[in-house]
C-alpha cells in the first residue's frame, strides 16, 4: 500500500519541462525529503484498505502479521526505507505516526468482532492487543533486521490471543459502566 502510494507521488513530482530536473521539481514542491515523506504517508492513509476478516481473532491477527511481513520484506524494500527515513525528519515522523494511528484505528474492528464472538472478555483494550500481536514482526524485521520467519506471524498472533483471552489487555471499565 505504501509502495503503490510512493510510485504515484514520484510520478506527480516529475517535471513536465525538459529543462527542469526531477530533483528541482521535488524540492520546489516539498522543500525537503521530510515533506515528501509526510505526503507519502498521508496518501497511504487515503485508501480503502481494511483489516482481514477470517472469522477468528487468531486468524485475523495472523493474516495482518503476514501482510505486514510481506510488506516489510518486499523488494525493493520501500516500506522499510520509508520507516527508516522518517527518523530523520520531524515532519516525516508526524506523517508516519498519523499513518500508524489510522491503521491501528482501522484494525480495532478485529478486536470488536472477537469480543462479539465471545473470544475475548469485554473491555479488552484493542490498541494494546494489536500492538502486542504485531510488534514482534516489526521488531524482528525492522529493528533486528533478521530474515523473515514464515512461522513468526502465526506465532505472534497465537501468543497475543492467549494473553488477551486470559484478560491481559482488559482495561478497567469507566466508572458507572458495568
């Protein structure tokens, strides 16, 4: 999804005049790389992506993790490069934070469906569960830069589901809400 957005943004920055370089066109439009990256992240949020719906919490989280692993290990490594570059610009960092906020907000439906199906206790904190389920994939691939492990997406999903089922991510209900 980010890779597709990147190619659209790059083509938008191409000069229509032969005498102007592409680099000059990019800098005239975005001022710096951080501005360009912020626009890439913003455009990536403006799509119709929806989280998987496999019929089970573990299936949904595993599918989400597989999708993330594929995205992070695709060649060329555009997503990993964009994430890394966001550490060099505050504007790009804000853009990537907005992108992740959007993605996690969209994924909260996974937890809502699981609560309705009785797989999770009421008041399960969706954000904390989603972070626990997806963090191992990002940690290993982005931070440790280890080769992809075909078992990791399923294992991370399974361990997060076990913890969530036991109430590890239940937040206290608001006062007066029983």
